[in-house]
C-alpha cells in the first residue's frame, strides 16, 4: 500500500508511462524468477531504493529504470518480508495492497 505522501506520484502520468515502459522492457516477466530459470509473469514494479518523503520528487530515483524491478507477487512479498516486520498471514496483492492470505 502506498504511503500517503506517495499517492500523488503513483497516480501521475509520468509514473504510469514509466511503469508501462519498464514492464515492456522486461517482457512482462518477474525478473527474480527469470534469474532462477523460472518463467513467471510479473505483477508489481518495485523500487529498489525505497521511496521516502525526501526522495519522492527525485526522478532519478522514482522514474529511473535502474531503480526498478518487475516482480511477481511472491517475490514482492518475499522482498518486503525480508526488510520489514509483517504479521503472519498477511501479504501484498497485485496492486501492492496489504491483504490477508487465503491459504
């Protein structure tokens, strides 16, 4: 889920265009799965450098393809579970919203 300060950015035309171009540049595949020899469609464009209030207006961070990674839901959840505390039974959906897992 986008933090309040980032909502205008994620709703911007610049982000939507950047996101679309990036997904096309990686053929719509999860980059981490592909690196492991698995072919899987991606779901979420992930910023490698976390967006903050200090850098949200810096296009070299927010719109730079070098700072982006296209991930499937599982890889995105793994990324966030490795760097943040998350309650058991929660995950991110395809739009990045925090949801309860249905397993």
